[in-house]
């Protein structure tokens, strides 16, 4: 564009939470590429889902439109709404399609959403004497916030750079170093961290905020149930009265008989145990008043999945640390010594906890989906609960039964179980009455 005035074009985001003395967010615009604004990571301007839940994934675009009129090759900038759920507003008026922009125009994403000012400033050309060999303007000063980015962007770390998960990780690393030589403490810390990582993965996929202390309470409530006389009552009903007696270590059973016993003694019994905290949250939700009933109760499938998988973490931790790891440590210690026994226990702990995403968390999360769906559609409650309970118990049964047949078959069952959970999460996100406020992470980067 030689021979024409030069302009610096950008969007300046208005943010009432910016600390005094810091610069507002500036997004430079390029004539070569449209700039998309939204919550989707592929957008050029990505807005935090936690702060701007009313913004669509791809909400609006700002693009340069070249024009050739009256011997001029100057173009104009325009903003376009991308069929957003809450609309795009230009100077207070809802935008229909696209409109050209003037310097100072105010763009708002939704009625009370984030706002941007379109700025198009003329730039004075820099004399060649002020330009170094590398083509850099030598007169531009470096600001304090550029030298120390933490001063201007530190407030974003919690949401943008996952400061909290990183802090938790560093904390656990320090504690793990401190517990070296104390095998029970080391295993407990490692299991807790791996269980938290597995749950955080599911939580991000669900994309709905739920109080962390409530989810943690659900996890510990399941542990308390397993340590209480309630477990004894379940064992009597499902494994003594019903045909769910688990096969002994050296007991030879046909596949059909083993399947039946596992269905009653593991599938039906354990899935109902893990569902007790979720069912309790349903009742609590009816007793509380808004907004606590929505925060703590179960009002949609996403609530059921989040609480169901949290319950499964508690079940997995107690089962792994209280049963499987001690058993293998004892057996290997008797044969090969204490050191090899502790190593074998550690080797078992890691895949069991991480595998819970395709195991206990998958079954419980899937059943939690149906519990939430039954609240959303109360007229079909019993049909929904029956289908969910039997399906979750069936997946659990297949896992326990195929484990004695083939490792490859066991892996296939695990993948199928995770597929069921992922499908339930996707459907729950689509059904969610609060989907505009959710922050759901995509299952694929495509």
C-alpha cells in the first residue's frame, strides 16, 4: 500500500477487572487473515470459558474487506456474527449478519458479555535512520510489564496456565520425596495424585463447574460406606442370598457360571454401592434452596457423571490400597523378599489407578448419567434407571470375567467401557440446561 497512509488496527478489550496501572488487552488485526473471537481454542482471540460462559465457541469475526472505488485501493473492516447463541452487539444494537466498522465502535458479545473497542490509528512512518540493521524500530521503549510479564498477566495464570493443577503437582512431588523409604505413605500419596489426575481428565471433559469440596466429599463418603456395616449388608444380599458368591482363587468355573456370579457379586453390588452418594445428592438437591440445590444436587446428567466418577475414585483408592496392593506385597514378600514385594505393589498400583478411567469411573459415571437423566425426565424415571443400572453392571461384569481369559480381551472391554462413558459425556453436554455457561473441553483437537 505504498503511497497511502499507514494504520495500526486492533481490538482493545474492555475489562473492568484489570488492575490499576496495567495495560488493557490489545489484539492486533491483520488484513491477511480474519480474526475469530470465541471460546474455541482454534479462535484467534480465545476467551476464558470460566469467565465468559455466555460466549459461543465461535462467536464473531472481524475481517478486512478490500474495495476498489474511485481509484482507491483502500479497504474497510467489518464485524460478522457467527449465529451466536447470545448475539453480537455493535454500539448497543444487535448485529444481523455483518456491518462495517468505524474507529471507536464498541463490539459486545452478548448483552453482558465481553466488550471490544475497534481502533484504527494512523501511524507516523519511521525514518530510515531510526531503523537498525534488523529492521527494528530503535526508538520503541520496553515496558516494565514486558520485562516482567508476571506483573500484567499473573492474574490469568489460574485459568489460562493451569496454575492450580501445577501447584498441586509440585506439592505432591515434594511430599513424595519426603516419603521415600515409607512405602505405605508413598503409595497413598501416589494413588491420591493419580486418582486426582484421572478424575481431572473426566471433569474437564464434562465441562461443568461443581464445588471441589463437594466432589471430594463424595469420594470420601464412598470410602466411609465401604468401611461401614453397610458393606456387610450388601455382601449378605448379593453374595449369599443372590447367586453372587465370588469364585475362589483355585475354583474352576465355566464362563457362563462365572459371568452370573460376577454380575450379582460384583456388577450389581458394587455399582449400587458407588451410586449411593449420587442418590443421596439427588435427595439433598430437593431439600436445598437455589442456588445451592443446583450446585450440590443432581439436576441433569452432567451432575450425575461428576458425582458418580468422584465416588468411583474413592472406591478405587480403597480397593487398591486396602486389598490388591497389600495382597501382592504379602505374597511376593514371602517368596522374594520385602524389597521386591514393595516394588510389585507399586507396579500394580499405577495401572490400577490410571485404569480406573476405563474401569470403575466409566461404570459409575455411566450410571450417574442415567441418574441425572431420570431427574431431567421424571416420567420415565424407572425405565431410565433400570437401563443404566443393568448396563453399568454388565460392563463391570465383563471386565471382571474377561480378566481371567485374555489380557487383550480385557483391554478391549476397557476401551468399550471408556467409549460408553465418553458417549454419555457428549450426550450429557448436549442435554445440559446450563450448556451456555459450561466450559467443556473438546474430546478431539480437530
